[in-house]
């Protein structure tokens, strides 16, 4: 997989996770020193961030599952009317193309 062809959000996620892992390794090797207040703030921010993403992910996953479960019941009346409208537009395009061909043939004769 070519990482440069991946979506920007995926690239940013990989960069953030890599930076966090590097930061934690440097902390474990005592290259980076924390005071107790900074460490408490860091862990509080981490827990808040993970909780926020977990809740948002759960909500979005629930919406996706509910949509997929309800979509197996068929099309809504609005969707049916949009499909009919799409068919009408396609038919009009075909008729217009036929008329254009007839006019071009008449002009050539």
C-alpha cells in the first residue's frame, strides 16, 4: 500500500499515533522528564480524548447499523419519486439525442 495515496485523515492519524508512541518511548527512557502536575494533566487529557472518540465512534457506528437495518425494508416514497424522476430525465436525454441526430441528418441533406 502506498501511504502517500492514502486519505489525508489516515495519514494524520498515523502521524499522531507515531508521535505519541515516540513520546511515550522517550518518557520511558527518562529522556523526557515530567513533573507530577504535567503527568496528571497529560493522563487526564488522554482519558478525556479516548473517551470522546469512543463515544463518537459508538454513536456513528450505531447510526450506521441502524441505517443498514432499516434500509432493507425497501425504498421510501421520496426515493421512489427520485428514481422515477431520474428515469424521466434519462428518457428525455435519449429523445433529445434522437432529435439532434435527425436535425443534423436533415441539415446534411
